[in-house]
C-alpha cells in the first residue's frame, strides 16, 4: 500500500513536470533537454533555501523563477545565438550541473529535521486527525489541477495562441507579425518554471536534493506525455494537459510494478528508455494503418457515389485522398 | 499624384557572394506602387519574382537599396515587424495557416496582426461573429466549422482561408506569391475570384506573382515582367488592356532578345 500511495503522490508532483515537457515537446515542437538541469536546479534551490531558514512554500515558489531562468538561457542560445535546439538544451543542462553544485555547496543536501512542505502537510494531517497520505494526495492534486488550469487558460489567450502557432507553423505566425524568438523563449521559460517547481517539491517529498536527481528526467517527461496521449488522447488542450498529468502517474505505476516484480533499480532507466522508444515508434504506425483503412474506405465510396462535396465535383475523392496523404506527411515531418 | 504606398528603391541581392554558387537574384530593382494599385508580376523561373517579394517581406536583408512602405523606411526592420503592415499568401497552401489550430484560432491570430498579443482571448462570442461574417464571404461553409482543425481542410479551402486571414486586418500591402499554382484549375479559379473581390473591395495595394499569362492579363491594373533579377517590362492599365497572350510573349522576346523557353509558363 505504501508503494501505491508513494507512486500516486510522486505521480501528481511529476505531473507538473510532464505538463512542462508537454509545453516544449508538443506545443513548441522543441525537444528541450534543459529539463534534466532545471529539475535539479529546482530541487537545489528549494533545499538550499529551506536549510537557510526559508519558509518551504516560499522556497517552492522561488523554484518557479530559477526554472524559468534556465529556460531563458536555452531560449536565448537557440533564438539569438542560432544554436540548434537540442544542443542549446544540452549546453544549458551541462552548465547547470556545475551551477547546481554551487547552489547546494556539495553534491547533496539533506532536508531531514527541516521544515518542508511535506512536514507541514504531515502536521496538518495530524491536526485534522486524518491519514497523512490523504492530505498529501489532496494537496498535490489541488496544486496540479491549479497549474493545469492556468496553462489551459494561458494557451487560449492571444499570447498563448501565438506560442502554439509558433510550434505549429513558424512561417505563418511570423507573417502575422509575431516575433517567434519571443514566443519560443516564453514557452521555454514557462516549461522550465514548471519543471523546476516539480523538482523543488520532489526534493522536499524525498527529503533531500541531489546533483544527480534530474538525470533522465526529460525521458521520464516524454514517457509521461506519450503514455498519457495513448491513455487519454490529446484532441484539445484541456485533454492534452490532462494526458500529460495522467501519463506521469501511470509512469510511476509502471515503475512500481517493475520494482515489485523484483527488477533491479539500476535497470529502471533502461526500462524508461524502452518505454519511450516503443511509445514513439508504435502510435505513428497505428495512425498510418488507420489512415490507410480510411483511404481504402474513401476509395470504395468513390465507386458508389461520385461526390459528397458540391464544390469539387467528381474530383473530390482524389482531392480528399491527397489532403489525407499530405496530413500524413506533416505528421511524419513532426 | 498621391504619395506612393510602396517604394522599392534600387534594391540588389546576391546570394552566396564570393563563392562559386554566387547568384545575383535582384539587380537594382526600382518599383513604385500607388495606394490601391494591383500589380501582377510575371517572369520565367529564377527571374527574381519570389526573391523580390521575400525582400519586401523581410525574409533576408538586401545588399543595396531601400524599401519604403507608406513613407516609412523599413529596410532594416526584421520580418515580423514588417508583417504588422504586410499580408502574405504563399504558394504552398500549407504555409499560410496553422494546421493543428482550429479555424477560430487561426482567425484570432490573423485578427491580432499589428496589435499587442497579451493575456486576453480573441476567441469569444463577439469575435466569433466577426470571423463568421468574414468566412461567409468565402462561400465554402467554413463559418459553420469554426472548431475544425485547419489541417483537416482541403488545399483549396486552406488557401482561401489563408487569403482571408492575410487580408483580414486590411494590411497596407498584400503579397501573393503564386498563391493558386498548387491548386487544381477549379479551385485556383475560385481563389482568384476571391482575390479579385477582396483586393478591390478593401482597396488593397497588391503585388501578385503568377505563371499563368491569361490570369496575368485578366487581373490587376499593371503588369510587370522580370528577367534575370531585373524588371524588363512595365505595362500600365491601357497598354495591358490591349495585350493578348501572343503579344506578351513577343514583348518578352523583344526585350530580352531571346526566345521564351520555359514550360512552366502557362500560355492560358
């Protein structure tokens, strides 16, 4: 049961990180490897501030800003420095490794005997007389839902729509007067703010921050986004952010399952990589097969009825087929 | 004479300068457009037509010369800043719209051209009504499909939508780069009719590239022919009205002293 609670609680916190990864990977179409560094930066920031006597909730809020700063660096390297996006992220990530050691002053900072978000919630559960896991889950769920709601709202504002269009068709959005450098930087800052925040909460949940805690985090984020898309689907923004959060929780349960099946913790990263590889390879293939079936069905209809589109006359079916094929190509390019 | 809307003052551009691939794409091009003037550009492949439009839109900086829009020198402005006053429709119907966004969201992006994009939303009921009014003009039924993702539309529908979006905020200049070339004849005709109607009713200053001689003679107030990065022929309304397709070919041969050997030119 402890494993179940642990997985769910961690999943809720990692869900915030997954929504951040969704922002770059899906919305901006930018695979941002800053995440490994900014997650740790969040943990390091929160832990160091708490040890220095800060209120843990205030320290958690600060991680939003340090995360955003990491995203800003990657964004500037990519847009103003014209460095390839993957490389820009890696450079920030590597630089952050040293910065995180500087922030902590050593390789890890223990939060035992410190007042953290977790100890605050434990105190709350005692005063309410309820199980502490109930309070953890309720509060983490609330935080996750508030963040999800804010991101959903933002992506439908004029600015958020411009950010989405930047990832979708930069040529088009530039031709309508959008400075894509700014929308890319904004998206990266927002994403890494969430990643850093998640890292700060995880450090408090585990009771320590460690220079290694972010390794492979981008892959976990990607796994969460993709698993979520398979489980929940992502036809709208509201569903897509939900999918990322659900995917993060599902990922935790996959890991818990692997551990109960006596898998060595050392093999977990390999397992994660395999999950992401499968999740990247399989869904596009399913999509292609579905498309082919749809095309064949359209061909059959063509023989029976000439047209269902009055504007196109008899050419409708080849036109529909063509547009379907071109959507397929777009999908491949992405 | 009123003040010209667009002045292209002697611009030149060489790509890959100093390398064996160096290509002078524009040579001292001079062009002036009156407000509301609708100018057609023709020319063979590599004549510099698209390069001229890209230079005006700011996709690259020119080596020499100035580009002045409505009295403001914008030669040194980046592309997105010029785009506040310039609408563009591309040859590829996929380029002018955002496929995974809905028709509504695409219209909202077009609607905010030249205005600050903040934390308000342009997707509300009042905006929807305005967009629907405009979409009705296309007569494609798109006004009833505001929530549909643009990626699900056909090429013709997407290009008609691109045109509507590019002209929605009545930009000072409209650049059409062979915007019907990728469409089948029926849809091309539809988009051309829309172009004529929108450009005329909104009185937009327009530069339109075409490979179709018949379209070139039928549309616009003025006809420009480019060759080798230069404007080699500039016909006003009256001269253009007297022209037939064979005259146009003859004029081309006379100016260049060479036969027109380009199978991409559609003789109409």
